[in-house]
């Protein structure tokens, strides 16, 4: 399993390879969860995106990463289930997420995921000029342009992956 320094290195290498401007923000890990982070650091919720790992219920397990704005809710039961072509799907547990990615919930980033893991990006994430995503640990976040997501080899932008939180 990767440790924090491996993940930091992988994140940096991935961002450099994508060739887009980015900034790594050091944050207080107690404020890693999106709502607290946005309030503490003055970041609009609609420019903050969460990486959520989902898992099929049946063996062999299939996983995917989904990136959605903090102002939306991932449509696991319809949109994601259809994309993955599985009958039942749920959010991966904290343990599954850590085993698969080496990262803790609250710090998962799309920029250091296993190379064969599909990444589904909600189309709404592509709208802002810049976004904040997890940095690979609970003490970092990454500010970058949504264009960086398009450049990830296994990322697919999907309309309707998430619905607005009422």
C-alpha cells in the first residue's frame, strides 16, 4: 500500500504530466471535510468537488471514482449504476477506499488513483473557472482548472452524474 509521501509524489507527477496550472494548498486536517473546509478557507461550495469511490455489491467487485461538486449529490442508483453496468452499487467503505487508493476519505484525489480505475466527472464540475479537489491526504487540497480533469486518461465527463442538493 502507498504511504502519504508516495501519494504526494504521484499527485505531483500526475499534475506535471497533465501540463495544467495548479496549486497545492496545505490545510488543517480537522477541516478536510468539504463543508468545513469551504467555510474555514472561504471557498465557494460550487467550486469545491468531492472524489467519491463507489463499489459494486456483487463479486467480482468493480470500483469507480466519481467527482461531483459539493452542491450536488452523486446519483449512485441510476447514473453510476448504468455507467458501470452493475445491478447493485454502493459507496465504498472507508476501508475499501483506503485499500484501493491508499487515501483516507476527506483526502481522496483523482490525481493519484490506480491507472485502471474509471473516473466519472459530473459535467457541472467542468463549469467553474477553477475548482478545489482533494490532495491525496486530509492535509492538502488542490486548486486547478477543470481542464486538468479532461486530460486524465481514464476520465469521462458525464452529464447528470449528480443532482443538485435541494
